[in-house]
C-alpha cells in the first residue's frame, strides 16, 4: 500500500498537517473548521482555511488519500470506568460503534440513566488524559456537549478507517490524533478568555487575547516544547484573529499539536507510556506523563 511510505518520511520531507475544530451539529453559522498546513524541517506553515457546514465534507476529508496527519478537537473515547460500569464492549472501535448504533436520542438516554443511578460527585468520570489536561468529562452532553462531539466524531474515524495511534490500526497514511486547543492556549496565555460563541458575550478584550495568542504562537520560544516554528501569512492570521468564536484559531492550535505528534512518530506519536487504548489520549508534550 503506497500510503505506508508516510511512516518513513525523512526529516526534510514535507508532511501535510490538518487542524480541525469540530462541532456536533455543523451548519453555516457554526461550521467544522480546518486549517491546512505543511511540516518540513521543524517549520509548520499554515496555508489555508476551510469551513464545512455539514458532516459530508468532513467525511470526505477523512477519506482523502494520505499521507497526512490531523489533530481533531473532540474526545475520541470515553472513560474506562464508564465503559466497564455500563457494560459496553471492551474494545475502542466496538464501543464507539455500539454507542453510535444507539442513535443520538438513545446515546443521550444512556448517559442520563447512568448519571441518575450514581451518587453525587460520581456521575461523570474523566479519562486519565482529561484529568492531566484539565478537560471535562466526555460524558457531558450540555455546556459544552463534548459527549455529543464524541458520538458524532469517533464513529466517523472508525468508518473512514483512519489510524488512531495506540488505539485503532487503520490506514497508516491517514492519521488522526486527539487535539485539545484549550490546553495549548492555557500554556501560552494562561486562563485569559479569548472566545465566546454567544455574540452578546464577545468582547474587545477577547479580541486582544486572540491577537496575543497568535503572537505567541509565532514566537519560537513559546513553542519550544513542541519542537517546531509556526509560519502563516498576515491575511490568514487576520482571518483567525477576526473570528470571535475562536474556532479558526483553535483549528491552528490543533494543527500545532498534530505537527508535534508527527515529529514523535518514531516514539508512538508522542502517546504517554501508560496510555489506555480503551480511552485514547490527547496529543501534547505536556501530557506525556500520564500515570
């Protein structure tokens, strides 16, 4: 298979890298956003911005011939504790497909029923990678609905037969890693708020924060841990900063995490040594030390 060659690309070869900010209900007002980039000799050059108002375009992109690597902003898995307690299949692809077969309403009902049977403080669990990253439980289906993002996103990874390192052995030329732009943003600007979906809550301070975040992304020292330098045109930078929802800028952060993961391809793509293949893991150098 020709796509296998992507695993052996040399240091000077160029790799296509995508960062994808996902939504569980894409539409024109809230599309799935992709930043396309190329990676060579430690330089990540972001070159294009694409927005998809439907799942159809996203599915086509997942099936596009490799080699490429994509960082996608949604939880690929559920906590082991939840999967075992609820009695779902004990293999990632199997429980992903099982959950999707429930239908959106059935999936919601399964999570609601699970929470109803649990005591306070033990209703929603986090994966090891969530706890390390400060992320919320992928069981949550409200504010934000990351559980629904899992429900819509993970089955499409299985259906497209992409490789999820350490989790699912698909086409080795099409690689998907879980990204979490919020974690990278906090590493650069702390907990400063830089976005909001609600137009009435979008502020000039958030715009200034996006400008500062992009400035730090372009500063070599800021991304020293990632081992790469980010380059993009002024026009593309303006497109990212001018989006008050932060989705476009988040897509760039996802591309950075994917680029770092590609540079770690000879070391399990940067997966933690004790990463749980049932849960999945978030690609970031700050999250490698999961116990």
